[in-house]
C-alpha cells in the first residue's frame, strides 16, 4: 500500500490531553504524540519546537531527510510534512507547541 499524507490535528487532540500550557496557545509536552502516525507521512497544523534531550531520531521534513542527534532542536511549521524513520531506544524529546 502506498503511503498517504494526512493532516495530524493537534488542535483537536489538545482537549483530550492533560498537559502543561499557557492558555491554549503554548503547550509543553514530554511524550510523543505522533506514535500512532509514525508509519505514514503527515502534516501538522501548529508550530512545534522539538528539543532532543537524549538519543537520535531520523525523519524527513518536507520529504528531505533529517538526522537529529542530541543535544539539538527541530522547528516544524504548520503544513510541513513529517515522517518518522527511526528513533533510538533512549530517545527523550521535549515538545513546545504554539497552537
């Protein structure tokens, strides 16, 4: 089956999450929200800063390969295409979302 790019709406998921936030504009997460969509490329609908505290992650952003090795950070903008390829067992990410 071919991979299909879908929209991953964090705005909809926000109401179901127990997270630290400033209003509904600035959200801080320590867990991976995208596990369920890791097999398919998807677009996000928010700005996200992903801080890689420990480990390695390989992905593609707008179909360009990216390898992030801690310590580092990635910035994702709305409507960018993200696809997970690999994550190390010791991966620790901190997500800052601007809704």
